């Protein structure tokens, strides 16, 4: 699909030279950035304010216009028009709407100007401007292309006013009407202006995906790099300390967000987060916090020892399997640690890509050690619902169609080939009388007719068996338990080559009985 180029935000390009209203006679216009002199005599007087006040508003409007503040200029010109209406003020209001890319209202105000202006040449120039803006406005809004143009222009107008939220809504609505890359580009620019760089990067990337040959691709890629750098510069340092140290730190995701071990410092994006601490033999900690965007943050925790404690050893016959206790990951196999748990029931789950998920409830006793031996079985994918449906459908079709043909075939053979009466006519016509054929044989003993009867009988039986078999496949599909899904390799933090990876996140220094221990921390 060929995609249009991005419609850059900002003022509209100048109109064709022949349409510039600079050509209006100087007796009519006093040019201030393509504006008309609004100090001419008013056509009517609509308020008790003096013409001098109207003149002040008109002067303020021209000053704003020259400074590029078209919204303020528009308000000033309208105040002047309320006091002392003139054709020139109507023209200036139309110019402001045009500069704001609000072409619909610009057309309306140019049409008012044409109705008021008496000079034929000025009216002709304004009519040309109206025709040009109508072409800019695009096709009728009842068509997808028309809706796209209308929403895109409304978004550009909101962008010019600094109303980026509204602009985003309009640009997204334009993209919903017609999937053009220009709308995605403009959404990204709005997010960039609002400082929401993550969303801006997302839409810039969507823009490049939709239009991979965009002429501004290098500029957009440089913008993405710049925004990513800005995001990194906004990260603040979080320090997590615990007593005793060595607790595993998880950020936001209890099962996958391993950052390191206390005491530890790392970078965090500003905003709300959830922190988890896990130390064997101590109660797990969950803490919600808000990371500031202008300063670092330090969090200190006092770990509480578990009371009424027992232990569990978990031995898995395969390496690299993830081990969960009560839904939280505790490590990978081989797991040589004695896991301290509160006395009572606990659920142990073991997952490894390509193997059945293993689940079991264990009962931990106080001061006791519960040994858990796990043997993983290769995962055998169950028959899919699509396969069951296909078998059921095909068998039922064979049974129904084959049975019907088996019953109808002998009838057709009798009537069309051997041209004899159907079975019902072979009965005795009168008591004791036997119906005989041309060869004087009893037709009831005709072996050919008996064979046809058997064909029909077995066709009915066989068709019923096939149809019942097809229905059985459907019943298996409808009433069987939900098949166990496979363990996803992606869920186990493995790359496309299905090899485990480890990301180092820092150093850990923890006191030990002999002094101190130094180690690497990371996530896997």
C-alpha cells in the first residue's frame, strides 16, 4: 500500500502568488503580514464602545499576528469586530483561521468578507482563496478520505494551540479512518512535545514500520535515539538496603524482575513501582513506592525471621528448570539450597521448556526437612481442537453421504438398468400366488435382488457407524478437560536460540561468619 508522506505540523505554506491578497489595492489594504487595515469606517455599530477601543483591539490583533500568535490575534480581531464591524476585520479573522490550519472556519469568514466587500477585484481574489482552501480541505467528510483530512486538520489546529491531548485524539481518529503514516508521525510529535518519550518512540517506530521507505527515515531514527537518551537521563538511582543483607531484589515483576541483592544500587524510571525482597528464612517483603524524577531514593528494610519454620529440598532430574514455591520463583535447577518455609502446606511448581509442568502440594513440618524429588516428563502435545473437528466432520460426512448412496443406488439400478419393479412389487398379488418373471423363476429367490438388499442394509449400518464415530470426535472435543499448555520458552527468559542468558547487574558485598563475601548479581 502506498502511504502518503507526513503532513508536517505548523503553518500552512503560502498560497500561489496569484492568490496572495497583497494584490489588493493599497486604498483598501494596509498590509500588516497580509492583514487588512481594520481602521476603516464601520458598517454598523454593535456596542456602546467607541471606535477608538475597536482600533486598539485591531492594533493588538496585528501585533499578535506579526508575532505568530494567531490565537491571540483572532480574539483581538473578534473583539474589534463586535464593536465596529468592517470587511477588513472579517478578512483578518479569516487569515487567522487559515494560519491556524482551521480551514473550515477560514472559508466561512472569507465568504462573509465576500458578502461585505464591494470591490470586484478584491472579491475575486477572496473567491480564489475560498476555492483553494476547499481543495485543501479535501473530499467530503462522508468518505473515509474526507474524514481523514478533516480529523487531521483538526489535530493540526489543536497542535498549533498547544492542546496536544486533543491533537492526539484527532490524529488517532484520522488514522482509524485511513491508515496513513502521516497521522502516526503527528501522534509521535505530540507525545514528544508532552515529554512522554516512551509513547513518542513507540509511534515513531510504528511510522517507520508502516512507511519503511520514508524520505525522512534518518531524521526519525535520530529522533528516536535522542528520545531514548533523554529517557536514560531521566532515570534516578534507587538504593535498597536490608538487615541482614543478601536479600534478592525484584522490581515490579516478582517472578522475572530480578535486579540484584541487597545492599544494592540501580537505575529506575520515575513513577510508581512495586519492590519485592526475598531472603531464605525470612518473611518476604512487598513495598509500593513512587520514584521521584529529580533526586535519588534510598529504601531500608528490616527483615523478620520466619517463625515455626521447616525446610524443603527440591531435586530436579533436569538442569535449567525454574522452581516456584507458592507462585514465586526461588531459583533454577540444580537447586542445592534448603528452602526455609513456614510450617504448613506449600505448592511447588517446576517448569522447563519441552517438558510437562510439574505441580505438587507439600506439607512442611516445623524443624523438619521435606525432600521433594521431581522427574520431568517430555511434553506431548494433545490433539488440537481443529484436528478433532476435522475428523468428526469428515467421518460424519462419509457416513451420511455413503449411507444415502448405498440405499439409493440399488433402487436406481433396478429402475434404470434392469428395469424391474422395486422390492415392494415382488410380494404375492393374491394369497398363494407367486409373482414370477419372464423366465418363470420366483423373483423372491433372485440372487441379484438379494444382493441389492444386502448392499442397502450394510450401507445403512456402515453409514451409522461412521456418523457415530464422527460424533464421538466432537464429544471428545466438547467434554474433555482443558489441555495443559506447553511451557513457553519465552516465559523462561530464553532467547531465540533457546539458550539461557544472564545479565549482570552489579556487585554484592555481604558479611559472613569469616568476614565478608563479594559476588556478582544478575538476572536470568
